[in-house]
C-alpha cells in the first residue's frame, strides 16, 4: 500500500518487480452518489499479462 486517504483515495503498487504498476482509485462526492476514478501508471499498459520480462 502506497497511500490511503479514508473515504477519498487508495493507491498501491501492483506486481512489484514484474510490472511495477501503480493503481490509484479516487472517490469524489457527486450529487446523491459517488464518482469513482481509476488510474493505472507503469509498465503494465505495455506488458503482456502473465509474461515475465526478459532477463537478457
């Protein structure tokens, strides 16, 4: 877990040392509900899921 702000934000590192991807969720009040935003940063967007990076 990288960062937590109760009822607002959650950020964690996904697949450390393999994909090194940071996933962030934001919760924002909107009218009578809540808006959920999601952001992915890191190599997972260009990495084939399940494959291991080359060691060559």
